C-alpha cells in the first residue's frame, strides 16, 4: 500500500490535456478525481513525490 503522506498536492485542478506539462521524469504521482467542468470535462487532482524520496511501504 502507498503511504499518501509522502505526496504533496499540486495546487489546482487539471484536465487530462494538462498532464504533459505537469509530469516530470523521476517523480511519482497520484491522480484523483477532481470533479467536472460546467461542460462535463473531467478534472483531476494531482499529487507528487519528489525524485529520490523513498516512500514508506505498508503491508
């Protein structure tokens, strides 16, 4: 199981089209549902963990 305390939220809500500008090599990400726009497009919350930071694993 992933310890979500190791991740920090990237401010804002993002559409799938935004992921290319958010994702950086060497980082880990969690993506969660963030609702929908007025016209029905899906929005997402993005959480990231810095490169080289080791996550704590739980059984």
